C-alpha cells in the first residue's frame, strides 16, 4: 500500500536505484504553461516571500510575561512544529525528481522550487520561536511519542515507481496539508500572543497555496485516470488518514494514549491557555471533523471515494 512504513534500508536503497536507473527522456524541454492555475501559484509565491528574521516583529515577544511552565510548554509545542516543517523540506526535492522523471508540466516543477523555500522558512520560524522562549528541543522528551511525529513516508513513496504520483499528491497535499491549513486557520482564531499570531498567519498564507496546488492538479488530470488508478489514490489517502493524521501527526490529542502523548497534550493545553499558539481537543475536534468531511466531499466529484474513518475520540467521520 502507498506510504507504507514497513520497509528495510536495503529495500529502500534498491527502490531508489531502480527509479534513478530508469531511462531519462528530458527532451524536448518545454516551459509552456499546461497548468496555468499552478503557474499563477508560482508567481504568487514569488511575490509573497517573507523572511523569518526581519518580517516577524520579534521585539513584541515578551517571554518574561509568561511563567516558566508556560514557556517550557510553548518551547515543546513550537519545537514539535519545527520537526514537522523540517520533514517537509525534503519532500519537495524528492517530488521534483519524480516530476522530472515523469515529464510532468513545468508549472509543477516551478511551483515546488518555491515550496521548498517556504517549508524551510516554516521550520526556521518555528525553531526561532522555541529558541526565544528558552530553547529549542531537538526531539520528543519521551521516546514513545516519536512514532506519532517522526515521518509520514512521503519521501519514500516518491521514490517508489509503483506508487502513482497522483496518490502521493492526494495524500500529502489534498489531505495532510489541507488538515494543516485548517489547523493554522483555527490557531489564528485562538492565539493571543502577537508574535505567535504573526507566525501562524505567515505559515497559513503559504499553506493555502500548497493546498490549491494539490486540488488544481487533481482536477486537471482526474478525467484521464483509470478506475485502478483512482483506487490507488484512495488507498494512499486512507493510509495517510489512518496511519498518520489519526495517529497524532498534527494533533497530539489524536495520538495513542500513553504517558508520552498525555504529556504532549498537557503541554498543548498550557500553551493554548497562555495564548502562545497551540490548541486543545475540545476546540480542535469540530475543526478536524469538518476538514475530513470537506476533503471527502471535494474528492467525490473527481471519482475518488473515501470511506468513513474511525477514531476512539471521534467515532466515525
């Protein structure tokens, strides 16, 4: 199944060799805009670049106005954000490789050059926020939580020729990034600290373009897909939902309950109550449910049919 995590290093190495050893057919090379809406996303991204060092009003952050407990919780929260954003930095180059090998439209390749920069900015700004609150935390305090936030397998999937690119984009962009965008939109509503709010808005603005890319791409190619290809897309999205999102990748309260995840949930609550950028289960749950339902409704006209998903804290959605 797409995005599987159960793979040895030898298998991964063999898969990379197979993909990279495939015959390359680069020419004729064209820069025609076959997907004009995606080309416009590229231009919009170039116009709206920002610098974490100079465009965030860091002087407005007053760490001393928060308790030591609040600062530590926020450090943990923003460090966790940095971990997920850092992982996204390597997704774009691997997808660029796939775009080139499959001779996909240049619009896609141009946009993803900017996406790499945006994910790097997201990681940098989250890291900086944690540093200014007292210090970046390099890994989960309790090892048990690593399984929820370590990876979602996209880099590996992009190097697997048997996994369709359409499935990867549907799972990563139209699912995971759609959920991330709605989380940041919700955080904008509940965050009070002026610097935390600025960061949320900067990231949210970039994420809106990332999501648009995925839907523009799927809408452009949906009529060319076979029933078998659509089934593979459905499987990729199901795996992303069940193994990643419902496992706590973006929202710690969805992670399997154990001492590690409960500690992360408590840190989120303290950060939320301080207005420093996190949220809590009771506030985020309706947002998450609505997002999943919207993703299902938006994919259905494309011939991609998602089943109900189940989670102990959500029931069937």
